[in-house]
C-alpha cells in the first residue's frame, strides 16, 4: 500500500529543515466567496508530500481550517455535523478535559481560536529566513484586495541559535514511521504504524478505514492538526534545577530524569549514567531503544518522565492499553527570544513552544494522551502524578524515580508551562481544497 502523496499536504510527512524558520498566520472569515477566492489563490502554492524525502525546495506552505471556518466557507450543516466532537467544540471548550485550568485557562489565551475569530490558517516552514518570507509573501498577495478576510495574528517560530528549545532540550528526535510513506524505518521507530492513524482514507490500527464526513473527495488524504501554544517559564525551570543540586552534573541528572533524555538529546536508555552527545548526531542510534526487555519497571528511564508518558513504546506491552492506538506525529517549534544563560531573573519577554500534533482521531489520540498520559499517572501506577515538565500542578506537584542509594522524590514542582492557545484544525487534501473552491457540496446534494 502506498500513500497518495500528491494529494497529501506536505507538513504531514516532511522532515523539518534544520535550522528552520516558520510562521503561523491566522485569518478570520467574514465572507464565504472571498474565502473561496483566497483558497483558490493559495491551492496551487500548497506544498504536497510528493517529494517529502528529497524536497525540491527547502520550504513549504500548508493550510488548515477550524470547524467554524469550514462553516463560514459554506460547507453544509449535514456535513459539518459529522465531524468529531472535539473538532466541532474547539479546544477552548475542552479545557477541563485537557487540564487547561488555572493559569492555562482559555481566559488567558492570546492565540486566536475557532470561537474567537480564527477560521483559516497558513503554516509556513523554511530552511532560512529569506525562504520563509517568500512563502509569507504568497499569503499576503493572496489576501490582497479581498474584503471579508482579516489577518488576525502572525506568530513566528523556529529553532533557537543553540538548536534547543527554551528549557535547553534538543527536540524532534523521535517520530513514528507511517505505513506506505516510502523508505525504511530507522532503528527505534518499530513496526510501521497504520496510515489511518494519521491520514484519512487508510486503514488504522483498529483495522478500519479512517473516514470523515461528506463525500470522500472532501476528507480523503486529510487529517487533523491539534495546535498548542505553550508558554515556558524558563527562569522558574532554571531555579528549580539549581535547588536540586549544588553542582552541574547533579542538575543535569535531574533534568534528564524528568525528560527521559539528557538535554543534548541522548536517551537515558542508551547512556544512563552520563551524557553522550555523540549519539545524538547519529539517526541510526539516537532513537534505538525500547523499554520492555530491560527497563519495564523504569529504573533507567523513569516511568513518569516526559518521553515515556507521551510515547510509552513497548513499555505497556502487557497492559490493557494498546499504545499504538494513541500515537501522534509531533511538530514543535519555539517562539520568543532565548533567555541569556547569564540572566539572574526573567527579562519579561514571553517565550515558549508551539506544537502541532497530527492525528486522524483527535479524541483517541491527542486528547487521550494529554488527559490520560500527561495529566494522570494511573496508566503507569503513578496515581495522580502528572508529567514533570508540562503536566498540571493543581492535582499533583511531585515527581519520583528510582535512584541510588534510595528512591528520589521531588516535591513542590512549579508550573513550568502554561497554555496560551490551542485549536483542533482540519488539514484537507489537495483535491479537497479544489472541491471547496468549486463548491463541490452543490454537486454532492
């Protein structure tokens, strides 16, 4: 089985450039005809997955819609009603399920979402600033002289100069291998995941074809992208680590236990006692590990660490939860300036990460991982303990892991992160964009 790569928007499969520069550009729709004109202008410029392994251009532009955006374009109610409830409600309305309470409550969000104006968005990524601006220019030219389309926000993202996110961790080292994408899995990617877990129109891990509402042309080769804007309190994280040890090695060890990797990206599973940055540059080694055979109890890579929560790999092999039903394709990008290493206090600039989670079933995939694995510890017999890096603190604020000579328990974890925006979006296939432009639902009726 091969994926129809020419009909799939490129961000689903394309490897991000390194370094990379990107933008999220968000619009509101006040006029359906203007919106369809915008899509008609953009569709020929949308990057597909056809050459994802060896791209002709080190940049891409893709387009997403909120449920409200599809309604404003003119998609009939009978089709809209068939979308997943998570997509229809929007992420802000799912805040209690997702743990977006307290300082993460949608009342504090500054990124537009489907119920306060965000209807259509452009996702731009490039290998340098010039290529990014060229792609953005396409978007600006498409909106020229169009009344009824309003630019709401632009958020620039990318990789900081040190090639790490703001807490100092190397990011983006692990991703699933999708059946039919072409090529061969890298060590550690495991058996190919059924394409229907990430792209509509293909068999999923339940043995069913993942589908959407309305005619097949509308949903085939599309997917959902669950977008999250996460503010990072870097000074709080640094002060926390400083309080754990009076020496750099001790602080780095705690940081590694919380993440499951040393901050270089080297996994604890492959180098448990000290960092080994040379592993990180080798794609045949940096992700080549599992848990079931030699670390099922979490003595090396703690059960409650971040990477083991969001991707348990084979660590739940004998449990009642099938981890393959909850896989995510993750695209993370930092925003905001780096806080200088010499800083004694926060400088007042907001910084964090925007994460795009690609999944064909936002309830079973993104929302399950966020609510059950990130913000609950029952699945690993950790009770109410949450993710030590990004978990909520109103239900638990401690982290424990095996250590020598005795088990270590850290109490009073601060809120290192706070949600500042989020939305479930729909990423249509290329033919679906053409169908929308042509008002294909009229023929459907």
